[in-house]
């Protein structure tokens, strides 16, 4: 794809999405610095602060975050393992384009895990946990009213995580987190046009209602429908932002 098309794709993302910059690293935290740098860079890549194909400099990132190059180098390696960064010796490090195949693969894994988690939550989630889920839904509605897509995505993530954690499925959630980086980039691109946010809240509400009713079948069906939403938005996003995608051919879902 030519440079003109690449630039056009970049401009369209900038116009359609607000792209916040890097956030300062909390130096008072006891968490390892490299882990915090990785999490912040992952967030920035998912939210298109850095665009597919863009080069990243260890020194520039270190300067922006106020850390040394070593934790940035460690974070770059983890980003490469997550499929978000390609490190080319003697040439530099580059944000990987969104792999359609990896999006399909991640969605398949996520559905298999989270549908099972939803059934377990319907059987085991306590009233206190259900209250937490509903409080999250209210915050999602506020995020939509304030047109804060980034906040909505954080709350979306928090709801799925809290459902898993509420029934002790910590490892299951870690598996999901490790596989869904490419999927998260598509989800961010899809908001709010390709996937209307009120539709997502309605789907989240159906999941929580089924869990609260202890209806495992309904919880599984609602989670499955929700996680297949991306299959409808992905073709439209490929057409709108062709420069951001690696157009590999996915296996049949």
C-alpha cells in the first residue's frame, strides 16, 4: 500500500477517534516499573496513540514516561510477545498492523473461556458481586453520556474481569488478557460508530440479568452473542481503515 493511502488511513483515525497521549508512570507504586511501562504502552497502542506501522524509540518513550531505557526495553519485548510490536535488529521497533486472523483466533478463545465463566457465575456469583456488576453498568451509561470512549472501554474490561474474578476464575481471565490484544484494537476502533455503545450496554445488561437470575443457559447465550459482535463490525472497519490492517485470511469461524 502506498504512502498516500497510509497517511489517509492515519488522518481518518485521528479524525474519528480522540487519541490521548501517554500517561505518567506512578513512581510510588511497588509494582515493577517494566510492568507499568508495558501496561501503559499496551493501552496507548490499543487506543491508537501509536498507529500500526509507526516506529517507536526506546529513548523517546523513556523520556516521555520519565524512566530509564531498561524498563522500556523489557516492555518492548513483552509487547513483541503480545503481537503488538515488531523488533527489527539494526532497523528499529514498529507497531504491528492489526492481524485479521489473530482477531478471529482471539475471539474464538475468548468466547470459549468467557461463555464457560458466565455459566459458572450464574451458579455461584453472590448478591454482592451482582450489585458490583450493576454499579459498573451505571458507570458505563455515564461514560456514554460524556462521550468518553476510553472510559467506556475500561469499564467494559472491568465488567468482564469482575465476572471472572467473582467466581475464582483468575487464571481464565489471564488467558483471555494474553490473547486479546489485537481484538482490543478493533474494539476501540469500532466505538462508537461501527458498534453503537448503547447496544453493548444492552448486551452487558442481558449478561448480568441472566447471572442474577441464576440462568446458566441464558448467561451463556448472552455472553456468546456479545462476543460475536466484533464479527459484524470488523469488515466495516477494514474498509474504513485499510492502512491499519494486515489483510491475512482467517480460517472459517
